C-alpha cells in the first residue's frame, strides 16, 4: 500500500503575499515577452514584404534587360550588315553602268 501524501501546510498571510507577488512578477514578465514576440513578428512580416517587393523588382528588371538585349543585338546585326550591303550596292551599280555603256 502506498503512503499517503503529507497534509498541506497551511499558508500564512506572509507566504500567500510572497506567492502572489511572484505570480504578479511572472505575469508582468510574460506580458513583456509577449509584446517582444508581437513586435518581432511585425518586423519579420515587414522584412518579408520588402523581400517580396525586391524579388518582383528584380524580375521586372531582368525582363526589361532581356528586351533591351534583344533589341541591341538586332540593331547590331543590321549595323554590321550595312558595309557589306553598301559594297554590294556599289558593285551592282557599277556593273549596271558598265553594262549600259557597252
């Protein structure tokens, strides 16, 4: 058979006041920690929102730069073809003049 637990010791008013004070301190500390957690959560959400906006901005810039790259390459192809086209036109014009004079 198990022994019975000892009878509770009656608390005096001093002990009850100390316990109540300790509970008040713990509750105040808990409120402070809860406020810190709430503040941290708000700041974390703000950082996450900023990161999302930055990711969106980066993807927009990447798309814009890709479009510019495509247009620059097309302009370069056209510009580099001009001397050959001009030389071909001059040779064709000279050949047409020579043919017409003979």
